């Protein structure tokens, strides 16, 4: 069955946001007297919500909206992964729709589009984290996008760089593609068992052209 809807992860899949996110986290922790985190902990911080990151990964209990706002400004300016725009365009040319599902707050959409105006014509729907604090799962974002677009799981493919993207797709019966060029840690992608692996955006584009 040909696909008609792509559910994209943002950080590490479309945006090369690692440097901005990790730099800003280090600056916040340093300002509040917390020890420098290990490389492994910093890599785990790319993807989840900021409040979860600071509380669960770093044990930081002083997170507030001012910190979030300053981090947002750095994050929104990060560059796109080379070749990612070509993947979005390939789906668009095939008559499909591109949707973004990100654990970052939905308010970042406007800031991201200001920094990356090319995305305005390539992304059809966005779903950031403005749902209930008690259900912080990527599958909740996928469900919201299915409702917005009217798409059914059989018509969709989810594309991401973390195990949470793949497992959430499996939960909903959605075909999954794991990208190896993102921010996955260790063997998390292998353990999640996606339907497809791709090593680069160019390989991803070739696969998408067979699916759409």
C-alpha cells in the first residue's frame, strides 16, 4: 500500500540541533552550580521535553520559564540536516503530506519557521508538546496528527532517530524508519526493531520514493 502521510521527528531527523541543545543545557547547569554532565547524559537530553530532561536526567529542581525561553532562542536557530529538505520535497511531489511531531513546546513552531522559512512550504502539520503532562509519549503526538489530517495508520510512515519514535509508531501500527545519522544512543534503535534503517538523508529519500 502506497503511503500518503509522513510523521517526522524534528531533532536529529530534520534539524541538526544537538550542538545548540547541549550547549544551552551546559550553560544552565553551570550557572546554577551543577556539575558538568557526561557526554552520555548530554546525548540522552536531545529529544525529550526540557522539563523531563532537567529533572530526570540531571536531577535539576530549579527549572522555570525564563530558562526555557532562553533555550528556545538557541534551539530555533539550529540548522537543517543536509539533505532533509529533499526528503520532504520528494513526499510533497508524490502527493503526500509532511507532519512534524516534536516533544518540544508547540510555541517553538513559529520561531523555527522564522529561522527556516523553507519549511513553511514543506510541512503541512505540526504537533508540539502542548498535551497533558501525564502522557509524555511520542505516540500521543502521532495520534493528534492522525486526528488533524484524517490519515489512518496504514497510510502513514514515521521517521525518527530515537527508540521512542520507533516504539510509538509500533504502538499505533505505523510503518517506521530509523535514521542512523541522528542522536540515538548505543543500540537503542536496533532494540526498537524498526521496519527500515537508513544511514543518510539521501538513502532516506530513495526509500521514501518507493513508499509514496
